[in-house]
C-alpha cells in the first residue's frame, strides 16, 4: 500500500504488529490491561488487518472495530497511551525505513489523540 508515496507491504505491517504485541506482553505496565486478550495470534491478525486497511489496503477480514468502548473498559488513559506510543514508535524504528517509521508514528500519534478525546467523552456520557 502507498501513502504519501511511502509503501507498506502486508508482511512489514504484520512484522511490526507481531513484535509490538510481544513487547506489550513483556511490558510490566501494559501487560495488565492487555490481560483481556485471550487469543494473541487472533489479536495480532486482527490488528494487522486494522493497520492494513487504515493504509488503504483492501479489507479481507470481517471489518468491524469498536475501539472507543473496548479501550474505555480496558482502562485506557493518557499515561498508558504515552507508554503504548513509545513502545510502538520504537518497534517501527526496528523494522522499517526511517520515512516509513516516521509516517506511521505520526498516524498512530494522531489516532492516539483521537482515542484519548473520545475516551474522555465516553467517560462523561457514561458518568465516570
Ligand atoms: C494509538 C494508540 C492505540 C491504537 C491505534 C489502538 C488500537 C486498537 C484497536 C484497533 C483495537 C481492536 C479493537 C476492536 O477489536 O474492536 C485495540 C484493542 C485493544 N487495545 Fe488498543 N490501541 C491503542 C492504544 C491502547 C492503549 C494505550 C491501551 C491500554 C489500555 C490499549 C488497550 C487495548 C486492549 C486491551 C485491546 C483489546 C480489547 C479486546 O479485544 O477486548 N490500546 N486497540
């Protein structure tokens, strides 16, 4: 897939996502909210698909995500988000060319900001 003339192969996306969630499972803080994930290979496949489609790839799995509610109940907050993004950006640098890593880091930071705002709204609407 090509975004701003930067290409992402499906295999590259898979390798990033796979390594990232291995790091998450070994992180003393983030492994706690991620205990809700019962089937890691399935989660990794789902999130590979999520990023593939975000970068313009053709959907090939059942394509419905409900991130706001799921994150709210996983205890998402800005502190966890900052840690998530630091690990994610490190993983990007390990596997990709600098310009690919930079673009994906930017996209993930923006998504994180949007998730944080929607998480706060969800909390207000549901009385927390
Ligand atoms: C930019 C940052 C993030 C992005 C783009 C992101 C994206 C996603 C997506 C797309 C899903 C799948 C949702 C679905 O299946 O409907 C997911 C699941 C999940 N995320 Fe995140 N996430 C981010 C940050 C975080 C953070 C900081 C936490 C810490 C609480 C977190 C915890 C989880 C958990 C526990 C799940 C699994 C939920 C479940 O399947 O029960 N995520 N994330």
